[in-house]
C-alpha cells in the first residue's frame, strides 16, 4: 500500500520499468490498450490493411479488430 496516489504511482512506475527491462519487446501495451487496438494503430500508422480468413474462431479475430 502507499500513503498517497502519488506514492502509489511511483511504486507502479518502478515495477513497470523493471518489467520493461526484463520483457521489453514482448510488451504490447499498458492500461486500457488491447492487442487489437495496438495492431489497429500500427496498421493505421503504416497505412496498411489486414485481411483474415477464419473458421475455428467463428469470426472472433475479425470482430475484435473491427470493434476498435
């Protein structure tokens, strides 16, 4: 526990920095980021599109990408 919101944020920042040091490139986001939102933003920035063909997921991948 922390004595104040600022102290809590500092504690979180310390842990987050350690996670980034250990895991680096396999971290795709933070807070409210989702894998779909990060992929969507990367596609937008690169001016690229994505097509998927699904059978076993029942359209779940396409739905999660178009949801954002």
